[in-house]
């Protein structure tokens, strides 16, 4: 099978969509699939020229190389390419994340979300995303949920070595509990809320350091909270970090925390970094909200806590950090389960099977649209 994979997000840029795109590409290659990759490796600011240039490249690829199926990396790419896919009568599938559907813009929803209803196959990354897609009018027969995969690095450093290196590099006291959060600093990640409502109570019980890696529009708000709560020596904003530092944080910390909060129009589609932490034996404590329960199976690959319930967060953090040896043992148990549940082999096999089904049906967006018109739009 020959797949034309088109994605606006791809490493070396960092983020959940970029990681998903790279894992998808690697998974298809691992099944022996021939993949033609059209990718944007630069920031979103380059989309204004990358999108039209990519449409030209897609046209050439579909005209001269005729792939069996086209896989689009997100809903916006689907909307931009719809007319071209109809022109070539090309079977295709579209991957969607939560924000693809819930982005708070009436113009975006009118243009982008509308085109999802005519796609032959929508692959949602979580049950929460699938619910949002259904609410947008996509029928169940054209919707699938694919549990994402994460492969741990083959050369993981022993946790004790990584823990010692992290404490040396960031000057962390030996008796301090090291919490880590990774990701783009946007309001829904809940870092400011966590610093204001949870950390001040935890630091009264024992030494705590919270390392936060990432950048984004919520950074100023977080800094204000840190200053107002007197957490200057506790919360350390590291900004964007390189791959080596990121790996050190995921291997050397004591606990990964993702305290997401609800923000209208800005949904957490999955929370891939929770799985990245778990497969490295780093225990995870995350908010039970939106797509995160697809990434954290409570009691099996991590722990879930009610979003924005500060007393429960304080109590649960106190419980799990009371004994760091026991916490590490939980991390190893979670890791074994996560590596099986989110295995790349399962992801690759399922994705290829679905793409083959789309290719065999040869059902294009235009044909599906015509079928719905014949059936009164149902």
C-alpha cells in the first residue's frame, strides 16, 4: 500500500501534534507501507506559504504517483485539501485532535469543521475528541478512535543515574520531591492554578521543586502567581528545552503532574506526554478531564484527580509523595502496563488496517457528499 501523508506539524518543532505525526509516520513505515511524506518542519508562521506550496506537491503526487490513500494530519489540512482530493477522486482519512473541533472561532468552525462531515474516515485520538466530532455532525460509521502509541527510548538511562544527574544540574536538594510538567504553557494546562491552589500547601509539608518545561502565552501569568505566592525557589520555569534535557526530566523526576483545567474552546485532546512519562516508569498524576483519561488509565498507568478540586489534589499529592521508594515502585508498575497498552505495534497494525479499508472502498469525499444529498442530508 502507498500512503501520501500530509501534515502541518512535524519535528524538529515540538508539541503533541508533532509527536503524533512522527509516531504515525514511523508506525506506517514499520508495517512495510510505502509512505510519501509532505511535512512542515517550521513554525505555524510559515503556513501561509507552506500550505499552497504543499497543495501543488499533492497535486503532482496524486497525478503522477497515484497513492492508494491520502492521510491528512489534522482538520485544517483536510479543509484546505478537500477540493484537490475531490478533483483526483482520492480516498483519504483525517486525524483529529480535540482543538481541531473545539477551537473558539465561528469562522473556523464554519469552514474547517464542516468539511469533516464529508470525510470518508475521521481518526480521533481519544474518546473525548470523538464526542466532539460527533457533536459536529460526523456520523459514527465514518469515525474511529485510535489509542496513540509511545515507544520508550532504547537507551534509557537507569532512573537512579538520571535522578542524580537532574538534582546536580538543577541544584535540587536531595530530600526534595521533584515534580515535572512538560508542554506548551497555555491556560488549560493549569500550571498557574496548580501554583496558586496546591503547591503552597504541599511545600509546608516537605521540600518540593516543580520544574516546568515549555513556553507559551500563560508564562507571564504563571510568573505572577509564583511571585505572589512566594514560590520563587519552588517553581522553576525552564522555557523550551532540548531533547536531552527533556529526557532527563522524564527519567530523573519523582512525579509527572498535569493539572489541566477547563477552558472554553481549548480542549486537551489526549495528553500524549502523560504516556511518554509512564512508559519511562515516571509515575503520573493528572486531571480527570477531556482527553486525558484516554492517556492515563487510573490506577493502571497513573492516577487521575478531579480537575480544579484543590483539596483532593493536595491530599493525593501528599499521599503519593510520602514514600519516594513506594512512588518509584508504582512508576515501574505503571510503566509495564503503559508499554503494553500503548505499544507502537498495535497502533501501526490498526492504522494500516483502517487505511486499507478506506482504499478498498475507494470512497471519496465527493461521493460521500453525493450519497448524503440523495438521502436527504442524513
